[in-house]
């Protein structure tokens, strides 16, 4: 049913207009500038959210400090050499989840 135009028998048509406004969480906040490490511009990783294998290589879904979820990006593990603690924490968290999901033999 098309809810934008509602017509009742014997009456004039009614027009229903919906207005939905979306305000991004980070809209008013300035994004942080890159940090220079070994003459390279780098951005600070806030969290590692997920992992996948692509073309035989491990990639991590990364969220950036000061940026919204629309900026999340899949990066190869090699690109996270300045965030070893975050990678290790993510691996430890996911290892616990994987272990707890295994079925026990009776």
C-alpha cells in the first residue's frame, strides 16, 4: 500500500507527508588531524570491530578515533603495525567467544 497518498471511498484524497531527519553523531565535532609517524600521515585506530579473510590474508574492520561509522574501513593486518595492543585484544576477545560457543561432548 502506498502510504504517501491515502484515498477513502467517497472522500477527497488525503496526502500524508513524512519528514525524517537524521543528524550524524559526529556532525558538529571536528575530525582529528593525522599524526605524523616516520614521515607518514596516520590516523588513530579507536577499535577493531571484525575480522575477515580476503585473498588468503587477514583483514580487520577498523573504526577511527573521532570519526563516525561511515568511515570504518577494512585494512590488512600489516597496516595495523602501530596498533599491536588493539589487534591482540581483539584476538583475545574473539578467541574467548569462539571457545565458549563450542559444544561439549557428553
